C-alpha cells in the first residue's frame, strides 16, 4: 500500500496538455445495404463521404503518399451493420498478397478499420482485411492487441489495374455500444504497404508519445441504432480415434459453446461441454532446473477475451484442467497402475465487459471433475482408487477502472476451492497503472496477498509488492522498479509463480529512433542493472548488467545481439533443492547475436549464435549454441520453414540427485538438438492444410566423482561419490517426436470443419552413451501413438433463427 500512495502523490505533479485535433467522418444511413463483393458498384457508395489524406507513421513520420498510392475510404450504416469500402490505389505488380490463416499477417498488404464505440481512447475493436482476402481481428486495450478474439463478419477483396479494393460488413453483434439515439465513436483507418513495411493512418499518429488508440478521429452521424440481442451458439461434434501399442480407443463428443450479450456492454462466454482434443502439442523439453517447466495455453476458450483476467499476472489458465494437486499414498507392496496427468474440465464461464465510463468487470468460473489414481497390491492383486484431485471450483473476479485514456486502477481476486481435505487458495491484488496526460511518465504499483488453507487445516499468508517509475516518451527513456515477494507468497493454484522470496531492484535505460537514418529504418539500444536479494533472510544473492541492440536496415533485414554479465559471486538458494542451502557460481558472461533477412523475399533465413563462459577459479564451464531457420515461400499459397537448433554445454555444474537426503551435484556435458519443419498450403482464404513436425533430443552425461555441497556454497569431491553409489543414475537420454497434420475449412461464416492426424513418440532413459542416430533408432522402437480427429463447429446467430422462425410462422 505504501508504494501505491507514493505513486499517487507522484501523479499529482503530472501536468496535461490540450487534446489533439481530430479528423471527423460524417457517416450517412443507407436503406439499401451494399452487396459485399468488392465491386463498389452499389448506390450507397456513390454518395458516401470520402476519407483520405493518410499520413505515414512507420518507418518514416509525416510522409504523404503519391496520388497513385492514395487511399480512399467510405462508410455507411443501417439497423444491422456498419459498411466500409476502401479503394487502395497502387501498382498491382507491387502488391504483396501471401495467403495465410486467420490473424496471421504474413507477407501481405492490409487495410485496417479501428472502431471505439465508447470513444475512450483505450478500448478498440480492430478489423483487418489483407490483399489475399484473409481476415484478422482483435480487441485492443491501451495499445495491447488480443488477436485471439474472433468475431464473425464479412469482407471481400478485388484486385484492380490501379490497386485493390476492400469491402466490409461489420454486424452490430460484433461490437459493444450503448443505446443512445445519437452516438460518436472513435475511428481510425490504417494501411500497410508490406513491400517496404510502411504504415499509414487516416488520423495522424505520433509514435514518440502514447499509443495509437489515443490518436483516433471521430465517427459521427450514427443515429437510431440499437444493440441487437447478442446471442451466438457454437454447437460442435468431435470424433476421436486413438491407437497405441495395439490398443484402440474411440470417443464421440457433442458439445456447445455460447456467447450471450447480457447487456449492451457485457458478454457471457460459456463452454458447456468442453472439448479440447484438438489443442496443439506442448513442446516438451528436458528440464534440469529447480523451477517448473511451463507451456503456453492452446485451448481457444482460455485464450480469447481474457485481457481483464490477466491483470496483475495472477491467472495462468493452464492450471485449470492440469495435473492433479494431490498424490496417491501407497500402502506397503502397492504400485500405481494409472496416474492421471490431467483433470477433466466440466464447464467454464466468463462474463466480462466495460461501461462507457471505463469501468471494467470480469468474472471467470470453471469446474473440474473428481479424479482418481488406480493402485494395485503386488502380492494380493487387489486394486483400489484414491482421489488425487477432488471436485474443484476456479473463480476470478476483476474490477478495473480506466481514466485519462491511459491509466487504470484494478482489484482482482482469484480463488480455488477443492472439496474434502485438499488445499484451498485465495489471492487478492490491488493494482495502479498511472500515466500523466502528456503520456511522458508512467508510475505503477501493485500489492498482492495470498492466503492458503492447507489440507491439514493450517493457513499460510504471503505478500508481494511491485513499484516502478518510467519515462515513456522521446528517444531516450529510463525506468526503475522494485519487486518484493516474501517466503509465503504462493499463487500457483490458479496462477504461475516460478519462485518467491526475493527483494530486487532493476534499472533500465534505452535509446531508440523513430525516423530512419541513412542506412537503418530503426534501431533500439537498451542497458540494464539488476540487483537481487532474498526477502528472508535479507541477504545479497547476485547482480547482473548488460546491453542489447536491435536494428532493421533499409532493405528490411534485421540484426542485433546482447551481452549479459553476472558479476561477482552469485548465491543460488534454489539449485540445491534444500532448505538453507545455497550454491555459488561466479562471473558468468553470456552473449548472443542474430540476423533475420527480409521475409518479403522468396527465400529468407533467421540465424543466431550464442555462448556462455564462467570466469571462476577451478572451473572450466562453457556453452555454445546456434540455430538456423531457412524459409521458402514457393508461391503466395505455399510456405515451408525448417529449423535446426543445437546447444552444447561443456562441464556444466548443477544439481544431479538426492542421496541419503543430501543434494548431490555433478559436472556434466549436455547436448541438445531440435529439428522442426512447418509447412502450410492455403487453397484460398477459407481452406488450409498445415504440417508441423518436431524432434527434440537432449543428452546429459555426468563426470565422476560427483560433488557434495558444503555449507559455504562451494562444491567438493572429497567423498569420492560415484554414480554406482547412488539409488538413481542421473545420466539422461531424453527424446520426443511429434507430427501434426491439420486441414481446416471454413464452410460458412464462423463455421469450421477441422480434420487432424497426429503421431507422437517419447523415450527417456539413462543411456547417455548413445549418440543422436542410435537414440533416434531407439525412439522408433517405442510404441507410437496415432490420433485421428474430425471436428465440425457451426455458427448460429439467434437473430437469424428468430428471423427464420417468423418467416415459417
């Protein structure tokens, strides 16, 4: 709370400047809506006002395009939708139009419509149409885009002798707006010429200050429009066939997702019978570190429209339906026959929205089913089930108040309730993110508290605070932040916290350009200094400093690199996996450099080299790694990318295993090789075939004798422990293989058929003496899992059903 009070006092010193001049588009109503075919021969377009005079803001600032590259936009509306027509003049031989999947920009020109029904300069809805005919859409808050949001709207593209044409229909069901008789919305049009990455805006944007949402024009003239009943049904059916090691399982699922506009500004999203069988593979890796290995969310329900729930970074959606929170208690002579690694989600609901005055409210709720592990007595043969995750409820409540077009204060509470004698969790956060009206300085403060009720009835309460001050305008910028978390702070029942117990100060300084130089379109250089301590006991644990540089040339090639140095002794209290123990390493230098050639070319390549070295007496540890990723765009419809990555760690030191409740360290060589192939063929904007393949191999071999950890944080080999003395061999040979072949067809607006074939292999053992080819041969001897899946999802608008019902009656 102290941090938030200080930040509020600082904000009082911030001054304001008058609002910028805004362009105005006066829209007119039509009684005859246009046909969305890209021809622009409808009567409505003959009399609509023209919006033009686009101004460049990236990479140059303030340029006006020549007449033969100008953009002209027209708009109209009726009781059902907003209509847009854009004529984008250009040389047709220069227009880039790579076909792609939805929300993927690729190498294509685009036209973008931005609407802000609340006209608050913060919360936008974006609709993009590419020269290929593909669509993208996003919800935007304070300049952050959420492209996981998908609406159903119409568009058409036509190529012309002097450019290309876009026609759009944005139904009111895709927007949230009030029922006032006369309305004024925020409005922006943008256009990108992909060949030179040049972006233009109808209402000029100053990229040196604030974010693009604060530079909108206004849409005036909307009269008498009413928010429709926003009720959408997504019924679906999925058929699944799994085969592995001669065993075959089939499953058939029928389910329903629903979107309902509770009010003009608030929407309910529900998955009543969830089906996540077509979510992508996790990229499994061998994890030797002390912290949890995490993967990104791939279930659409948990990625779409969750910006409110991500406030304060207290929600990690992978917790819902992840591994059980409990472990089976084995009796004598018992073994685990079936140990589930996931929990079934029974249903999930989100309610979210924001009023015209900037008050955002979000409620998330999900239930997971009771899950058991199967155990068998090896002598009697008897089996029993034990609950490892009870029937559980996950809940989030968020209240967020925005003001001044750039600031907010928030309250968030997360809660996990488990039936029976299992752990319950409750976390509360108060957040403030305040920028002065000139958009030149930002202050941020957070106060969070976790409260756990453990399975034995005891409780644990922990705290975390965060504060930062940052200069956010101009070429030269800087910031300082302080973060603190005590030893009891724990959000991992529904959030993600890799570690607690820290008390850190971080300083960052940067310089960037906003207009091209003679050779570069842009560059940015930043440097940092981080000083780390434990919260308890309050001891110094280490520090690092470094510098990073990134740039793009005039020919659109990117390059850059970084150097980071951990100076002096670093006291690692987590690597030992033992209370009140620490491991010391010294003077670690890490460096990397990369290049990324222009993706506009038929052939492009990304490459990176990296290395690490310790400057420490008695230690000769060093790493070297590189990656190379060529990509070939055979046609505008066919793209293939191959990636090869290799890392070699020589004489690395770290935790190996436990021996008689003591942490054993080792010096090890580790080699990791990753091969990836991705390919995609787009038949048209609605049909796509994609292939993803990944093979990952990591081999770890320990030297002998092994180390024990002294109380002073140093390692010793005096006890002469060798691998044969241990209960478990720490050497590892880890290999995985995934292949994913996917066909997707949008056969009607918002309706999809998805056919999927997958196979998967996995093997892990202690045969670290095997090389790459022998390990690959062993991998192919393992049982391979084949998965075939067919899913059909249909989009049904309640208003359409109502219209059909009236016609039938």
